[in-house]
C-alpha cells in the first residue's frame, strides 16, 4: 500500500506574482527515489524550493509527513529533510569532517564525542572517511558531492533532496554516485527527491519521475521512466526519454 511522505494538491508554483506551474498534483512515497525533470525554466527547481521550505506555494497544498509548511511546523519539518545543492555548497574554510559536523553542532543535542563519531560514520557511509581532514578544494567534484550528501544526512532526515547530483561529473563518477544513492536508500530506507535531466541516472535510480513543461506551465507526465519512454502519448515526453532532447532543454 502506498505511504506518501510528500503530497502536492493543486499547487501553483512560482515566485511572488509569477506563476511558473499551475495546478500540480502528485505524491511521493516513503522510500521512493523520485525524479523531477524537464527543460530549462520548466519549474522543477521551483517545485523543489517549495518542498524544502525556501518559498511558499502560491496556491494549493504541499505537505511533508502530513504537515504543511507554516511558521509553526517550520522547525520540525526542517529536521525531516536534508538537502544537497548542485555545487555541493561546502564551506571552503572547513575540512570535510567539519562540514559534516556543522549541522550536528548547531541542531543536535549530542555531546562532542558522539557528534564526532556520527560525522565520521557518515563520511564512512559515503566512502570518504579518508578525506575527513581534507579541504573541499583538495578533493574532486564527485567527492565534494558525496561529502554534501553526508552532511545532508547528518540529522537523520526522512527525505533527502539532491539538486543535479550528476551535473559536471564524468560518466564513471556519475554512475558511482548513482550506486551510492541506491545503496543509501537500501540501507537507510530514506526517500530521495532528485532534480536531474541525465537520462542514464534517471533510468538507473528512478522509481518514478514527474516531468514538467515550460510552455504548458504544467506537469505533463508522471510514472516509471520505462513506461514514459515506451507508452507516453505525448511527443515531448517520448522525445525526451528516447533521445534526451527537449525543445527548451536545459
């Protein structure tokens, strides 16, 4: 039986008076790897910003674990999510270990020894314990993203959001990152929401995906990648999944 952790009902997404997407409705189940995709300016990143509480929805209802984003739920909901931004967004003046320690120092009640043990364990989870004392500038782009994922998991979130995790990575590194996401889901039972347009990653990790279209200002498809590739009656969707090209591509 489906067990949704994120639900959008009739959501208008955008900024201020600018509506980018209208009447978006879908849900994401616990333990699912769910992909948000589409061309440049289609609204996939906007939807993600609504989900992580950076911007309120313009209309409709968005809930995480049954709770809408409000001033009263903000603190509790922030603890349910972790975010890896596209660049990794690590603090360049901190070591990898210090970057992972930061949310534990700021938002957990763990003692110093327990915080350190947990941070090292998280780096071990992403296979980067040997980089604990290195600065972000001393490691590769793929390694920085792994450290950022470790930091995103620091407070044991129920949902981890990944913004373009494969962007700028070579195919081998990208595939390795996909393997990491699959392993973390398997071992920790986390839900992942991923913004990407990389077809190899989509086919490899996605349980389902939602596709958005800028011209129509709407969600135009939702389902398993293979089903959308082989069974969609929308030429825009078929073109994307069969050739990876869209007319307003990012």
